[in-house]
C-alpha cells in the first residue's frame, strides 16, 4: 500500500516527481518481498486447486489467501484508494472506516490487469526467481503464499500506477494524445508513452538494488546472494514494464469516453 | 513465517548453525518490514480504540487487523508450527489444511511474551523509529497497520525462537541447567544463557544492514536513509534481545515440569 504519496492532494497526486519517487520506492518494496519469497521452494501445489484442495472452496491455497487478505483489507478501505485494484472484486466488503475524500485525478476507467499479472506471476516470474534446491516443502506452503500475497499486491500497485503516469502525460501533451486516442492508434500511443532511456535506467537501478539488498553486508550468510538479480531485472523487463505500459495505453484509450473533449 | 529452517526434521530443528542462520535471516525480514513501516507517519489513532473506533468491536484498528490476519493464517495452520505464537489465541480457527508432523523438539510450555512485545512495539519501538515529519495521515492508516502486522509477526517469531536456543543450551549443559532450574535461580540462568560477545556482534551487523538496506544504492532518493539505523539497533538492544532472553529463561524454568528429570 505504501501511500507515501499524498493522493488526497490534487497537486501532489499528479506531480511527476512525486509519482517518480513512489515508483522508485516501490522497487524496494517489491525487491524486499521477492527476497522473502524466494527463501522458500517454488511449492507449485499451492497454486493448483486440484493438487492441494481447500475444503468448501474451488480456489487454490494461494487464491484463497489472496482473496481472504483482500476481503480483510477492503474493510479498512484499501480498494477505495485510486492506486489499489483487487484480484477478487467479488469478495470485497463494505469498509468499517468512513470513506476518505480522494481527489478525482483519474478519468473514470475500468482498467485492471491483475488477472494477467497473476498468471505471469505464477507461471513465469516465480519459476524464474525461485532457485531453491528443495522442490517442495509443505511446512512452507502457508509462508510462501503469505509472501506471494504481499509481493503480488505490491506489483499490482506498481503496475496500476501507470494510470497516474498516463494522466500526467495526457495533461502535458493533450492535443497529441487526443488525436491518437480518436484514431485508436494503440501502437502510436504506446510509442508516445515509451521512454527507453528511463526504462534502461530503471533496470540498471533494479539490478543494483537486488544485489545490494540481497547480500548480507557483512557476508554472514556466505557467498550467494539471497535473490537472483537477473531474475529481478527480467521480472521488470518482461512483465512489470510491459504491463505498466498496457495499463497506460488502456487508460488513455478510455480517456475521452463520456467527455465532449475538443469535438 | 519464513520457515527456511526445517522444523519437521529433529536433527535440523535443534542444529545450532541452522538456528543461527534463521536468526540472522530474520534480521533482514525485520529490517525490511521496518523500512516499509516508517515511510508512513506514526499514526497513533490506529492503536487507540477510543480515538478511532471500529464498529461492533472494542479493538483498535491495528488490533483488529492483527486479529483478522491471525484468524486467516490459523486456517493455513500457521499456529501449529512450533515457532509461531499468536497475539489473539481466542480468534484462532481450525485449519483447512491437514496437520503436519512437527517433531517434538521443545518441552511442553506456555511461554508467550506477545502481550509485552505489542506494548513495547506501540509505545517504544515505533515512536523511536517513525521519524516522518507528518504527524498523522488518515489515508495511510490501513497501510501502516498492514506493515505493523508483518513486522510484529516477524519480531514475535524472532523472539520465540529463543525456545529453540534454550533447548539446545539445555541439552548441551544439562547438568548445569538442571541445578539452576531446581533452585529457580532466574538470575543465574540469565547469566548462563548470555553471550555478550554474540550480542555485540548482532548489534553491529544490524546497524550495517539497516544502513545498507535503507539506502538507495544509486542515491536515487537523496541523502537520507530510509530508516534510522540507530533506532533499529535500539529496537534489538532494548527489546528484541531482552525479550528473547526472557523467553529462554521462562522456557528453562518450565523445562523440568512433568518430568522425572534426574531426581
């Protein structure tokens, strides 16, 4: 959740330096949670309801824990925040806290790439990052799923922050984007939001973070790092950055809906 | 939870190098979670049920989230693990997963210092560590309590690992401890389990970790570290280490109960 950025203040919520700070900060959160997760084996049965059935549920252990966590967090209004998107919208309950007055910074939209993110997470990101020699250890099933929930929620938040980035870009170059959006020129919108130099810098910084945070500074736990830095970089390069762009493009494609924008 | 140590295997569960590895590893977990928590203000109302009432509950927001988390985790058998102790034993439910065969490594005991730990956490540890200039920010209440839950659970696990340490010490120097336990000589037991050299090393290593993990390796977020390294050291020096010793002593005082040990 990590709302160090103030989403109640319209000036700050769309301030690019604030958004940038938040995205860089989330790299730490994501790296920390991944380091925690990969101390356990991959534990594939927790993602497979047929391999490890949950009584009175069709969900896998992991899905069960994620949905339960979302249900509890919905009660403290997590999903009222414009940067939080659920994986299981059907389980959300009415908050026990009064609503907050979030500024309406984003255009109304229904963009949510969590289903895709979860598939990538289970089938691509985790298998590449979990390098534990142990194939499976049932006493770590609950611990693994707990770490998964923290990590996946942080990844989701990072990726859906793309909406704020897209809104800022739209406001900065409104004319250009209105034209591309009217034409539904997805490719050109994708090009317009891409900054290869920034992406390269993100990946370099991430590698350095994975190495630094994944190594005992006094060498107490031996030579090996606690996380494969290349797997962290690949996670961002192949999934986090592309999904963020997808969020940005999908958001922009809906940016003129219901408005009389420059007709 | 982080069960990198294998508590199903009697040889490993009481292997001192395994226990040591786990304790060092938990320093990372605790430091990571504290770094996450202190990006938010102290937010005192979340610990005070009169300041922020929860409908149909007498709990503070923080206690409500912690008890809900424990309820969910109890269902995936978290509290069957010999290194996990609840803060709200009354909310635990029957697990949805079949029980695991944990080896009986520990002597039966009812040692649980969580009530004390929670008070120290709220009134001492957090106020010292939360250096955010913002006094309070209600949009970070849920996020703060979420981080608190992760951190407090990790601290509890670290502290109650003292039972394994005490058991190893008892098995190594049985005669000496049986005598001290029979005399109920709490002070002498405390002296017998204390290794000032190791404690000094823990604090030095912790300071280095807090500085390393709390600083962007490429300096992206400016000069200031993300966590006050001295506050991390003080947390261990003043609370984690003393509470661990308390767990060790209390465990040893019950170590002969119900046995005919060398009568």
